[in-house]
C-alpha cells in the first residue's frame, strides 16, 4: 500500500504531462491544417470566378493567408476578398487590423442580391477613407468621405455600430465618425488593395443577440484531434520501447521514464509549433504549392514541405478533418470547371450565350459557314476575361452583345486568347488553326507577357498575316493596375504598338491610360491583381471599347 502511495505523485505527474503533451501536439496538428478551406466560414471571392484568375486556389487551400492566425490579404498579388457564408443582420461589427503604407482595407456588409455596403480605411496617398454603396461586381454606386486621422502601420481596432438612426465608426476608441447608411441583412467580408492588409480578428453582434467571433485559428475537429492524440501517446507510453509494461523495469522507473518521454515530446511539439507558427507557415506559395510530381529536382525545403504535408494530412484524416483538394473545393460551392483559354464563341443569334467551344466543332460547323460579320479577339489572360465571375461578364462577351444589338444584324465573335501566352505563339495559332474563321475585324490586346526584344517582330508577323486576309485590325495597349509599379517593358511595348499602327495604318487605342484615368480608377474595384479585371472592370472596358469597334464594323 505504501509503495502504491509513493507512486501516486509520479502517476499524477504522468497524467498531467500526458494531457499537456496531447494539447501541444493536437494544437500543432490543427495549426498545420489552418486554411480558409478547412475554416469553412468564408468564401474566397477570387476563387468564385468562372474565368479563372491566378491566386484563387492558392488563397483558398494554402496556409500562408492564415499564417499566425491572421488573415493576410496581401497573399498572391493582393486584391484578395473574402465574405461570410452566413447572412447577418448586425448591430455591431468589430475588427482589429493592420494596413501597410500605400494600401487600404474594405469592410463590406449587407452583401445580398448583387449589392453591398462598405467602409474603406485607406493609407494610400490621394485616396481618403470613405463609405460606399456598391455592387458585388465592384462598381461604386455612391461614396461619402470619412474623416479618419492617425492610421499608421500599427495595430488598430475598429467598431461599426448602430447609434440612433444611423451608423457610427470608432477607431481605437477615439471620436466617432458618422458612416452613411444602415445595417442590412447580408454577408460580411473584407477586401484589400494590391499591397494587402492584415485582419487580426473580428466579431459580429446580431440583432437577435447572437455573437459571432472569428480569430482565424483552426478549431474544427479539436476534440477529436485531442482524443486521437491522447490515445496515441497513451499507447506509446504503454506499449512503446520505453513502455511502462516492460517487466524488466520497476514501476517507479517506468513512470519516470514515461514522464521524461512525455516531457521531451511536449518540448519538441512546442518547438515545432513555434517554428511553424513564426516562420514556416508563411513561406512563399511557390515553395509550398510545388507538387511532388514536378519535373524539376526538389529543393531541400520542398522535400521538407512535402514530407510535413504528408504526415500531417494523414494524421488529420484520421482525426476526421476535411482536406483541401488541388482543384480548390468544388464541393464547397466553388466553380468546378473554369476557363483559362479559348477558343470561346459567341453565336450570331440575338440573346445566344457565349461559351467555350471545341476546336473540332469550329472546324466542322463554324469555319465553313460565313453568313454574317465576324470578329476575333487575340490576346492572353486579360483578353480571355480572367477575373470575370461569369463568361457573360467578360469584356469579350459584353462587347459582342453590345455590337450585335447596335448593328441590328447577326454577328459572330471568336476569342482565341490563351492565358500566359505571347504574341509569337498567338501568331502561330492564328496561322495554323484559326485563319479559316476569316474575321472582318480582329482585336489584338497584347503587351504584358512579351519581352520588348521579341514583341515588335512577333506583332509584325501577326499583323501581316491578318491584313493579308483583308481583315481590319484594332490594337489595344494592354492595361495594368494603377496600384503596381509600372513595368518598364510595358511602355516600350505600347510604343511598339503605336509605331506598328502607323506603319500598318491601323488604330491603336490606349486601354492602359483609360483605366488609369482618375475618373475610371476611382469608380470601383477594377482589378483582381496587376492585370486581371473584375467583372466590373470588364464592364468598364466593354463600354469604352464597343463604340470604337462599332465604327470599324460599320
């Protein structure tokens, strides 16, 4: 009896260490799976686009956007957006944030039926903070300036709440600013500039008295993860090499050895957690997104990440956690099939939808028949409409519909753009694949993906082939966002386009300068990144381009 009593303190210590060790390792497991995909409360706006734009999959399934349990909206070229899966009727919204110099953060609320309300907290020169009403596609319907001073790169806390018949905004507990509008039922979310912003946590108090809190940590499946981890360590101390059931060890020695094992395991788990939390989980996406099947020889850090991912993914599956898929989560309501390249075809009938079409169908059904005017779009991802929520929102489809209506006659349009392509490859594609379409007008929108050394030669080759068929040509100076530092090659390529326009007597339209104009740039959310337009941006381009093309077609 006395011997058993002597063992009780050690047994109690063992039990405590077992719990602590299980907490540490289950926390490590949960953090290893902390993504917006596994969080499940938020929709990634960029991933909802039918015409694919880079960054959507990465922001959804990678860990860097939630590294250190903070929402980092700067990930993958910025302009990231999330909004809640659930509708709220708030009485108060609070959130903590950081905004780097030259950037801004939008809080959106009341997102429903294609409209929303928002607050923009800005540290971008020439852009004051303001409240707005807008569309979910990105247009501002109305704006109202907010007098907010003292925003710096540090942590801040904002409260938006009902007071009287309107809303008030309070930053860091200081004086209140009147925010136009009221809370309406709908989804709540955040959007940022290219340089991003950090959201450190948020809470929503609803009209029904419910409190919704988000600290961007992973707690889904925590009880099961803890129980599985506890069972695993219990099995190790009972059955492992240093197990308590080894008959050669006295009970006290077995307890001491097991305590030492658990203490070492807890210390190792804490070190791994700190390494992952403060360093590894925020590593750049090109390291963490690389697949094992990549053709290049993996670097040591890639091999480490591959091994880490396999171990923790297997452990997470045993714990019943949902795993991110490379396809980006069609089972969570995201578009399963996205468009990355042409050909896309808009038929001659009024009201006919535009759609991606198989080349074989073009060869057999479209090429042999020419009963109306035809238009062709040539370019890369911007021209394919990357960033459009639906193909029908792309400036290609919008322009086709506008021209079809204005002409009052049938019109066929074909888009042969290819994401990540360039002028040389597109010249080859036109020559070898699409010459039989015989368009009346070709719209060429290029500059971003070409080096200035090869651009002039490839464009001249393309222009000669198109003009040899008697086709009218319009050249567009491909655009970039005003929020990025303009690449030197962009202006060089624009100058090349203007020179070619003079030589070949074809119009060259300044799409880049148009979108950079203050009136257009401040009219809404135009961009998903440096060169891919939102659905609103597509609408703006179509409205500007359609009258110019109508003159050519007439």
